[in-house]
C-alpha cells in the first residue's frame, strides 16, 4: 500500500498492506511488522520526492550538464538545442509588436 493511498483522516486508515489496524492486535510481532511496513512505505514515498538541492535557485541560477526533464507541477523550462541560450517568456495581447531584444530560445505567447 502506497503512502498516497493513506487518508488524512486517521480513523479511515484501517489497514496497512496485509495488516488490519482496527485495534485487534495483541501480538508484539504483528505490531512490529506494522511499523516496519509503515517505514518501508514512507521510504518508497521519500525515494520519489525530488531533492530540493537539485533545483536551480531563484536568483542567479545556472543550468549545466544534463538536466532532468520534469513534467507536471513544478516543471521548468529546458531546451533540447544548445543554440537556444535564452529562456525568457514574453506574454502580450494579440497583435502587439514583437518585443525587442528577443534571443534564440525566448518564447512569445499572445492572448
């Protein structure tokens, strides 16, 4: 059972893997196995969390080497072509003139 299957309501968490958690255990070995299962589930979850130190800082961040590609929330801009040295994003109303100083890799979105 993955951590993502757990409920934020404690009373709703009535099982963990093959263990029934409804106050039926008197055997210490069962309790120990439940704790071990929780530790294993949390470690699996932890292994899937990105390391914060791997993110570029907000100020003066520099990408170098091979960058991982993230999708979904928190994804960041990356280019597959090293000639695209810029990554600025421009957003403007439709019909406006192209911003001056755009460089290879810049993106212009019009609404």
